[in-house]
């Protein structure tokens, strides 16, 4: 679809977009309005029944008696939990990570990813998560995916900044899919054509209704950024489920070693910081 000013007017998207053609270049941004409204509502109703980790609670993998990943003790990780902090600051959103595989973890390593959050990943099976399983089966028919993250924004002050997905752990040439849930929010896509994000060319800025599907391929992801900006005067809850096809696979034993090393590194940083602080006091 040839780009025009209506793509960035901030209004509610009412028609599907199969791609965006801007100045002769095609960007694979496939948007289907409200495609999965019923399915995503049921999946979120199911996922929102889960408890959340307390901020001082250590995240441990849920492994069953057969040595397989389980979903029985699955929990949300809130943005205030240290495992989700980015550069020492709490995130303005909450997350759960899930997959169908039971013998280890698929690891999507995004910017700010911490090793200790890998253990929050849980397994979805029809018995415990029938609605979520139904949704991801439908998503897999749209494009290959084996790893999903559900995100909740409590209100319009919660957001995710402009970014490109990090593809180091992806299956080469794969795509990602976003299914919008809850209160309609702005979805923003811009080109990477300026060092200052605020000065980049905006390709798309529209409000997406619940159930809307967005699929972006690797090439487009690499040359664009996307995000969900702050929405003023909004007290409504919203969110999304995002599916990706991940290549990086980490065993439970490897994950345990990674977390232990992360703890040692954190302790070293803490001791070094205290030592530096004590030297300043003595001076």
C-alpha cells in the first residue's frame, strides 16, 4: 500500500495494511485489524490469573518431576522486579515469557536482557493454558514462532520506547508478530534515518484496536524502530503478545551456571562500589 499522510494521523486504524511503500521502497509491515480479538481476550483472561513474583523473590525455573519445563508455578515479572530493571531503573510494563518446548529454554536476548530472568520462562500446555495455546497455534499459521512474551501496560503512563528487535538469537530471516490486547493504543514505526530518534521519519502512527495483528520481517525490523508511546489521560489497561522464532537454545544446566555467574558478577560490582565509596569517605 502506497504511503500517505493518513498512516501517521494518530487516528484509529480501520483497514488492513499488507505492506507500506514509502518513496519506492517496500517495507514488510502486515497489519490485520482486529483479526484475533476473541482469541487474545481469552488468552489474556487466562494469563492474568497468574500471580506475580514479589520484588525480593528470586526467580526459579519451574521444572517438573520428569525434568521438563512446567507451567504450574508460572508467574508474571513486574517492571519493578530487579530482574526487569534496565540501567538500574524499573520498566513501565510487566511481562511473562512462555514456549511449547519442555527440554530447555529458547532465549530471546533483547537490549537490557538479564540472565536471571530466563528462569521466568514457562511451558504452556493445553491442560493448564488452553486459550493461550489456541491463540499461539493460530499465530504459528501466520509465521514461524516458538517463543512468546506477553506484556501488560497498566495505564497510559506505561510504555515501551522506540527500538528495533535484537535479532542475534533469532532464526535467520524470520519475522515477529504482535497481537494487540486491551485498550486501543498508538503503535509507532519510524525509519532509522537520523541519530536522534525524535527526528526520524515516521512511517506509521495509528491507534490499534484489540486483536490487531502486526507482522514485521527481519529486513524491515533492521531498518526501522517501533514502540508504544505514553498515552496521556488514559487509565485503561492494555498489552500485547509477541511471537518470535528463536534459534538460541539453553539447557537448564547451562541456565543455572549463567545465573550463578551473574550473581557472582553482581556481588563483585557491589563490593567494588562499596570500596570506592569508602575511599571517598576517608578522603
